[in-house]
């Protein structure tokens, strides 16, 4: 019996390369490829694959949220996160969402195929260096609101613009930004955004 997999990645080139590589394995069958989290959820719902390879940063429903929704809708499908963004905060978020594995896209092809097999057999597969880093980093200190306002602040929009988008007062948004700056140890909001992004907290 082949291990049936779906690959979700917003970059067509990466999707194609992963599918071509894994299709060469005699015991792995690529049954579908998806361009974003929403398409992955639909595909998993109709195809019920054994494993879904999931990217993190995708438009609309990102890989972390898609993993959470997928695990709720299709508990038999295991999720292996395969991402360029190998950051400790993402690893922790992915595991919290129910992912069974987490590895970088630049891993050798045989390692990826082996990770698919191990995840399918019920094991957990983690990038060892990242897992160690994650232990020392500790948990994400930012609240959901702080993460939300930092994400919106990333493109330079004002507190007032953020406030109108999240239905809060500008003063409350400034308080959340100030708190996030303190928690990240940054000197200003731009630094806080950069630190939070580097650690995979937003």
C-alpha cells in the first residue's frame, strides 16, 4: 500500500519539485497538490490522504491555521510542515496546531521521503537543531492581540489604521504595540516586528 500524500505550497515551482521528488519513491503516491491552505483543506476533505505536506507562509489560510483545521476535520491525516521559514516559534506553533513533523525545505530528498514514512507510521519528526533552539527560546510571549497588531504594523500602517481594522481604539492598539515592544526587548515597533518575525512569533 502506497502512502498517499497531498502537497500544499503557494510556490508552483516548489510544489512541482516536491511532487516530482516524492513521486520517484516506490511507496509514496502524490494524490494532489494545493496552492494554499484553503485548497489543501478542500483536497484533504475529498481525498483523505495519509499525509499532508504543508508550507507555513501561504496567502489566506496559512499553514499553521490550516494544520489546526485539517487535524480537526481529518484526524487520520498526519501533517508534515515543510518550510523555508525554519524558526523556533513556528515549530512550537506547528506542534501546538497538531503537526506531526517539521523540517526545512532544503533537507535532502531522501530525508524528506524518510520523514513522510516516519510521520505516516505515527512517529514525530523534528529538525533537531530547530527543536533544540525552540527549547531554549521558550514559549511565544506575545498575546493573540499583540501578534495581530504587530502583523498589521509590519507594513508601516499607523495605530489609527490598525485600530479601524481590528475594531479597537487607537489608544488600545498603542498599548498592545507598547507591550509587544517590551516583550520582544525592542527599541521601537519596527524592531519589535523584525524580532517577532525572526523568532516565528507572528
